[in-house]
C-alpha cells in the first residue's frame, strides 16, 4: 500500500485520532488507541474510523486497517493469572457427518499442540466459522475474556441446532473457539540474538505442528466423522485464509465449472457432491430436482484442488451434500 497521507490538524473525534494514527503509520499510537476503544466496548468508534478511511481510500487500505484492529482485539495482556492470552479457533470442514465437539475439546489440550508453558482452554460446542471470522473487534475481545473467566462466549453463539441436524447438509466450516494462556511472555518475544531466536521459533512451530498432526491422525472415526480438522489459528489468520482463493490453476477451473453449471441450472438450486478420486477430487453438480449438470475430476497435489478450498468455492453458489 502507498504511504498513507494523514489529514491536517491534531484535534477531532476519537475516530479521527484513530484514523490519524493509522495514516501517520504510528503503530504504537494506533495500537494504544485501538486497545483503549476495544477495552471500552466502543465498536462504534472503530466503525466510524473505517468509514472515514473508506471515504478517501481504496477497499484494500480499509481492509488492512480493519485487520489491524482484529489483531489487537484477539490478544489480551496482563490479566489475572496470565501475561498474554490469545483467542484461537480450531477450524473443521465436515465431510459426511458431525465430529464430536466434546471429545475433541477434551483431548486436544493434552496433545502437546501448544507450548509447555502455555495452557489451552476450549469453549464447548461448535460455532459457525464465519461467525467468528465476521465478528467485530469488541465481540472478539469479549469472547476472549469470557473464555478466560470460564464463561461461554455469548457474542459467539453456538451454531444453530437446525444447521447441525442433518449430517449430510452441514455448514461448510465449523470451529471450536478457545484461548491460549501464557503465564510469562511467549518465547518469541524474549530478547536475544535475532537469528538464534528465529531458528528456535521455527523449531517450536515445527514441533507443535507435528504434535497436531499426530493427534489428528489418531482421532477415531467416531470422533472425527472424517472431517478435515485444521490446526489452531487466530481469527485474523482464518479470515485471511478464507478470503484468498487462487486466481489460476485448479481453483479457477472449478470457479468456471460451477459458474457454467449455475447458468445451465436456469434458476434451480445447484447441489454439489464431492468425493476423493485417484487423481484428485471428483466434483459432480446437479439440480435439486436431480438433473445432472456436469461432473469432473480436478487434480490434487500442491498445485491442485483440496477438499477445503473446493467447499469454500462451491458454498458460495451451491448446496453441498
């Protein structure tokens, strides 16, 4: 993004001060003001600041500021019993049934997927992943505080019972929501030689990823229901991941494929079915009335199409069986 151009003057509303700190690229001032307004529950100030930016700047610039506000909201510092706490989510992409949220929440904290000096807390019950990804900074911060206090995060309600009732028609992405608590600053923030610190951080991340893979691979089918379970992430990381669809390759082919099918459906609801294939992922499209529209096997592999990405694309225009 080109350097921000701040408006003249030093006074103005709280939203003006926040906007000015962002445009001045004064990260310390921006973070301090964002923390002040988030802690006070002033989502209105944050919304006003984003509206002011939107009046003069492109959507990408506004989205960058909105993401920075989320990053402030999803971390709390200096609370009772912790130096730092992070709001996290465990994304799950259902396949043929609903995974056992209680069993996953009970087993994951002991699986070594967070640092030994950290503690993982998970709230009970599935949430719609999009509810977390679309939540405001104030809602996310309050959810973090609720979890830390042992309360259910009211601002991130459980997925509606009707959305989970039919195992064959589940939402494309669900999530458990939780918190990681550090009694002392996370190791990556400690002073030291930058190169050695980077190497240590990479080794820790690799060890945690390996622990997660072992845990996920060992889940009984009765618990996982064949779902694709992704590693813990911050809400800001999930929102970015879900917002990015490659503009070329197999993903672009799928977009063209489903677009043509929707046109051929002539207003009827399109139903998609996905199934693993020897060379990748088989996708078939039909109308709700049963009329076949098209089917194709899309290549897998690093440059191909995985199930999670396919579901993200298809969920925009079709029902997924």
